[in-house]
C-alpha cells in the first residue's frame, strides 16, 4: 500500500440500517444483495433490501433484519 493512501479505497460503502436499532457505515469488497448475511460483532443479520451505490465513490443503503445474537 502506498503511503497516504486510504485503505478503504476501491471498496463499496453502505449505510446499514439494523432492525434492532441504529445504523452504521460498512465497507465491502463486493456488493451486498438481498439474502446476504452480515455478522456485526457476533450478531447475525440478513439483508432484506439494498439500494446499490451508483458508482465507486457513492454511498449505498442496506436494511438488515436481526437473525441471531450471542
């Protein structure tokens, strides 16, 4: 990695809205799709709806429903 380069460069950004409250920015190597599972600190979610980012520098939105928590 070059000095001064953002380690998130080239990754997709999603604002994830969690069904049990709250939301947060998540960076992904690949796109999220409906039915995908997310693991957020040991808590599992399934993606129910996605608005894909329009281009590499845009922000997508994702709505995720709680499946299981520890």
